[in-house]
C-alpha cells in the first residue's frame, strides 16, 4: 500500500519519520516526498600517482574502493556541470530517519530530471528503521551536452509503502548474515563498504556450491 500525504504527515508529527533539515512545502506531494540535491559530489578516478608512476585504477567489487572517488563539496550559490557521458555519485541534502517498524521507502527519479538527459541509477529501497543520507548515482546520458545541476534542486522522490508485518530493530538491521551496511550513512562515499568477508572469500575462490549448501535458507 502506497502512503498518501495524510499518512506521511501523521508520521512526521509522531516522529516515526524525520528529515534534517526539515521539509518545505515544495517537497510534499500527494503520495511522495521530493528530496533535494546536496552539496557533496563524488567523482570516479581512473588513475592515481604512486611510487611506480601514473597507475590506472582497477575496480574490484570485492575490495574497499574509497580511493577510487574524489569528493567535491560545493558552497552555496555554486553549481555542478556534468560532462557528456559523465558518471558521478551525489548525496541528498536531507538526512532521513525512518524509525517506523512497518514502513519502507522506494526511490524514483523525478521525470523533470530525466527529461534533461540525466539518468538517476537509484538503488531503489530505503529500509525500515534506516537513518542517514542517501547516495544518488547520476549520469549524463547525452554525448554532446553539458548538463548543470544545482544543490538544493529537487532531484528524486520517495514513495513510502506499508510492510505486511512490523520488523523489530534486530530484524530490520540484519541484512542476510550481517548488520545493515549503510545505516547511519554520512556524506562521505559509502560505496566502499563491502559485503561480509566470509561471503567475499567464497565468491573470490568460486565456491558458490559451498555458499548454497552451507548457508541454505530453508
């Protein structure tokens, strides 16, 4: 069930849902909340300078990769221009705190952003009991246009949905066999948090059959 403005307002008043800074009237839609673009942007790096010289960076999804991104913090009144086909990761202006035990959120790009030629590759889910900032992957889909974005503009929408049953704090924070990685996310790049090391090691050595047998769910 998708929650309407009336239900969302009740959650805001009760404290089950909170935003920092507070929402403004432009952001509240009939059955969604628009989130604003923050001031922090993360740009992928393709090389680094080491004692060996200029070395290309090789992205390994099983390793932490904070050094593969350069963070840029803009000031009020500044803007960010995405080059043709450029990919970045931005942050939301608002920190969200969803303390309700039976509500989750789903992220969608705003259609006005898509029409400008930008693709928001959203992961899609805000877990029940999540708190923190949200990372917004953005790509300039054009091959010949520079597209400007401004901190503070409404970049994406959150639709809230009712879960079939409430989740305890322990249940909500247990993702698979590990604690939720991205809860309490700050404005620094959070993509560097890897999966549980036990799983990583089995994947690294191709032991998929062992994963299925040893960690069978039912």
